[in-house]
């Protein structure tokens, strides 16, 4: 599903990862919990996620302060720790300012 975002500017947090193939149920449970928590947070605009060999999740935020608050939440910090120890071979996070967007719909 493509996230419905407001007129720019807004921010995108791009999380790209390669998983270690184990502990799928605990990973999925944590991912769902974090997404539900994000949806309740001020400044959250939407999320898009895909996974094959490479996973890419893009979350959209109204401002940098909202992103900082998200990063400092206890459950998010626990997920980062679990990711480094058990779930990911590697990951990279990019934070970008969206200055333009446009779409096509058929």
C-alpha cells in the first residue's frame, strides 16, 4: 500500500536491511508493535514496507523532532538492540527531506 502523504515538505526515514533467517515470529511481532506505536505518535504521516532478500521500510514524518522522539522510545531502542544481536546481517538508515512528490493512478 502506498502511503498517503501531505503536500511537501516532510521527512522520510528509509530503513534498508538484510535479515538473518531466524526468529521470524518474534521479529514480526516486534515490527507490528513498532508500526502501531508509530501510528499513534505525533508527526507520523505514513509507512511503506517491502521485503525479499533486501528489506526496505520508509516511514514519513512531519518534522525532525518527531523522528528524534521515535528513535528514543524504549520499545524502539529494544528493537534496535534485538536487530543488531539477532535479526539483521546489516542495515542502513537514511533520513531525507521530501521536497517534491507526485503520483500516477490508473
